[in-house]
C-alpha cells in the first residue's frame, strides 16, 4: 500500500472495517511513513473530538414550545 | 513511490503517542476501534416506556421526549444549520414518532428510529430552503480536493489550547462549512454514533455512499481543524 491507499482507506481503518490482509498492509506502510502516521492520528483525533460533541444547546424556550406543542397536538389527536 | 503527503513539519513524540495511549513512538497505530454503537446510550427501562407509550400513556411518551429532546435538537440543528428549521423539525419528528409509535418494530432501538424520523424532517426543510444545492443522489466530485497536501504537527492534546466555548465554536464552524450531503452523513455517523447500515437506511442511500461521503467529510474536517491545531496555529 502507498500513501494514496492510506488516505483512501483511513476511514475504514478507523472504523475497523478493513480486512486483515489490507489492515496489515496499511500498518506496514505506517511503520515506514511518518507523514501517514501523523495523518492517520489526526484523522482519528478528528473523529474522536466530534463524537457526541455538544454543538447546539436546546434553548429553554424552544424546549417549552416543544412540550406545549406536543401536549396540544396529542390532545387534539385524541379527540 | 514518493510519499503523497508532501511536507511533514516537526514531528513531536507526544503526538505519536496521542490517542494510542503511552505506547512507544515507533509503534504503529493501535488496533482500530469499531465505531461505537448507539446502544451505549440505551437505558434498561426504555422498552417499558415505549410499551407504555404505545398503549397510550402520554406521560411515558413525554419521558421519552425528555430523554432525547436535546440530542434530537442537536441533530436537526446540525443538519439544517437554521434554528427555526431545527425547532420545527424536532417538533414534527416527535409528533410523527407519537403518531406512528404503533408501527415501531422493537427489533431496532427507539432512539435510532427517532433519529431516522428527525433526520428526514430536517432534510426535508433543508431541501426546501436550498432546493438547488442539495441532493443525496448527486454523484460526488473527484477526490482531489480532499487529498492532504501538507501535514503539520498538531502537538499533544491540541484541544487543550482552547477553552470549551472556543472549541465548540471551532467544531461547529467546521461542520457548518461542510457541504450538506457530507454533513448529514458525518452528523449521523460520527456525532450521533449510528452505524454505517443505520445511516444508509435513514438516508435511503447505499452503504458505499455512506462510506464515501464519510471519508470525504472526515478528511475535510481534518483539513479545517489543521488551521487551529497546528503548532502556533490560529489561537
């Protein structure tokens, strides 16, 4: 595997979706290529930092509107 | 063959250890971890609440809403990037979930089912707002724009250089800049933790399309974060 192969397979590698033989080729390449090693580390970091990241808070007023609306609409649907 | 990653600037041992624990610098990356499954957020009593809600118990349904409202708002906000649309999508998603609860097959998680409904509500609004700019069916362009040309060292724990609020702004801004078809896949897979198959089912696209868009989204985000995390970056 070359650097281009590492770039195209990095996502599958991170997700553990590469077959054993391809993963071995991937890791053999990393052993000899510091650039790709850092690239893979940074991509892993990127995936990790976004997981479950609180990028948007539910505003209190939006929450109140949600519950009011659901009560009303559920009430109407039962009539 | 020459290395496609052209410039490697000042590699620090700390970075090589980052995320791989305190392993030796020369070690290749640790065995990759399969993606987390959404079952990690399930509570044991969820099926009881779902069963009660199905039988018409409004309080049980409200408890389910309480549990997932923040995550669903985050999802709809991340997809639409518009607060009004996000709120409307969230309301309609919960209402639709309530209306269709009878048809919910409990062979999947309630949360996964809810995410699927909410993602579709959000996508519908995104398409209305940007009718000519967004289609999950359109072919992806060439890979050239996501091939990294330069790798710069981020140093150990680069996120620690920023306050929590700054980090949130950085991450939110980076997601915002993704084109919608990449963003939707990334949000479902990497923020909400759905599997490739669940994401494909939710968006009604192939698993190959999910993987392709996810790769491109991750590469683009890494590129965007580089500005902040490289040594002596934008901070």
